[in-house]
């Protein structure tokens, strides 16, 4: 599993930040995880970004997530 931090990238848009440059945008992130600064461990499937798309983070399907204490 990968460790990351939940970040509110734009108002109401959350991503999981890993390090300085990687950001994942989980399409199935439950509301209980949408807390700025929450540390998590997660795994899932990266989705494709098409050449004509511009995104703030890589689309991602979560298969597992847990809080890091």
C-alpha cells in the first residue's frame, strides 16, 4: 500500500498527494475521507488520461484505504 495525504485541491475536489509531485484523484472517495491533511494508506487502479484532457491529478479507482495513525 502507498502512503499519502488527503488534500483539497479546489473547493470540493479532493486528491491524495504522494510526495511532492504525485496526486491521485479517487473517483470513489467516500465523504468520511474528505478531510484536509488526513494521512492514509491506499491502493487501487490508475485510470487513463486521454491526450486531449487536462487534469489536476491522475484519475484513480480506490480498492482499499485506511487511516495512518
